[in-house]
C-alpha cells in the first residue's frame, strides 16, 4: 500500500534539508548534499515517481518544456509514451542539482554502477 506524506510532513522534510550537512553551523541549505536531497524530495512529490525511478532518473528524461518523458509498460502490449509536467521551479532545481564525486554525468543522482535496489 502506497502512503503519501501530509503537507506538514513534506514541509518538515524540506526544512530539514536546510539543516542537512551544515557542520559549519550555517543553516542556509546550500551544501551539495542539502541541494541534492531537496531536489530529490521535490522530484518525488511533483513527479509521482517511485523512489527507485527518481533515484535512477537520467538527465535526458527532462525536456526543455519541463516535462519528464517516461515509458509505461502495458501487460502483453507495446510500451506507450508517458509525459509528466513538473512545476518550472522544480525542473530548474533539478537541472541545477550538483553532482557529487560518485554521480554519473548521465544521471541526476545515480552513479550508474550500483543496482537500483541498492540506490534506493
């Protein structure tokens, strides 16, 4: 059973990213890890993607019109194209998500080396 976060829970998670990785005492949420966590949470909320699909999302899936291009597989039939529109500010934040030392340049968050299950 899928459970959704309440608006208060989502807001609390976003607020937590402002404190994330702030070892220097600054609480501005501008560290690489804080920005990555915030972009990931916003992607989950606004795209409806599963955690694994969001974690392994390739950059070529985000279009210039702020839509995500995905495939949905139908049982016993060919796949059909599915597009989901992101709010512009979320798409921009995703485009500017900083890489870390392990991120493959093809993906927003994933190294491309681990199994999807491990990434989640």
